[in-house]
C-alpha cells in the first residue's frame, strides 16, 4: 500500500530532500511552500500524513494545524529549527503527533513516519468499543459520546482505545509513552501530558465529564462514562 505524504516547508532545498527521500522509500509526495497551499492541497487530495514546518509565510505550522484539525484527525509531524521544549509541547497540544528538529536525518524521519502510520493501521484491525455512553469505532476512527461526535487526533485515539482495552484498569504513563513514541528519546513526559490533557478536554466538552481519572504518580484510567 502506497501512503501519501503532504510536505509544507518554505525552504525549497528541504522540500527537495524530503521529496526525494520519501519517494525513494515508496511514498507518494506532494510538497508545497506554505501553510495556505498545504490546506488547499489537502482539501483536494487528503494525505495519510502531513509534515509541517513551523516558520512559514502566510500561515505558519501552528495556524495550519489548527485549520486542519477543524475537519481532520490526519497525523501531523512538525519539522522545525526550534528545539525548545515549549515549542514541542505547544505543537502537540494543538494536535500534532510528533516533532522533529532541523537538521534532521532523512532515515530517522522516515522511521518516525512509518511508526506513526503503523500505529494508525493497527487500530483498524479491532472492532468497535464502548463504555457507558462512549463509543469508539476503530474501523471508521469515529468517536462519539451520547451521539455527540468527538474529533480525535491519532495519538488521542490511541490513548482512548488503550483505556477501553484496559476495561477500567490503570494505564501507566510509561505504557502511554511506549504506545505513542516507542522509546523515542526526543519525546518527553510533557508531550504525553499534553495528549492526555487534550483528550480529557474534548471528552469534557462532549459531556463526558471526568471520563479520565488521574491516579497521581501511577497513571490514568477510564471512568464510568455514563450520561
């Protein structure tokens, strides 16, 4: 199966390097110079994964991700010269799935992309899961609470699916870290916290108050999820 990748970066040399490396590895690639063009390209032909530079003209990476998240949970990987942890956390809190800093190794980047896509494919093999009024359909990647749709990123979807798999048991933070990042040394506990916080906020907004319970120093577990 050929996966499609959308790349948005205002540096033509980086676009060319990414396009050549990804196509050599079997991906179909569309490369554009800014966030506005990225949104136009995605609306015409949606991609399996989007790579966004942060510092771009017209729409930066953060703004582009915000627009994407209004309609899609497509996995997003940030590519940026900014190496501060606060920038990484902000990108993840906005709904990003991973963050790679420049200069980067094309081989490592492709490995990270394949890991993200593999996690997405794994969820498609399971049946629909429910707990109380919460329903997660892993075939269509839809999530609802009492018929209210909840738009989740891939990372949020994976955490919620794992909580449902645990059937009320505690999910430790190291297990979430391995689930999302598979030992990636560039990830941090704060990135996991960002995904959990985003997931809890979306569930709360849909009416699933206190659906995720925190056991300080241990992990999280799923509440009753009743109306």
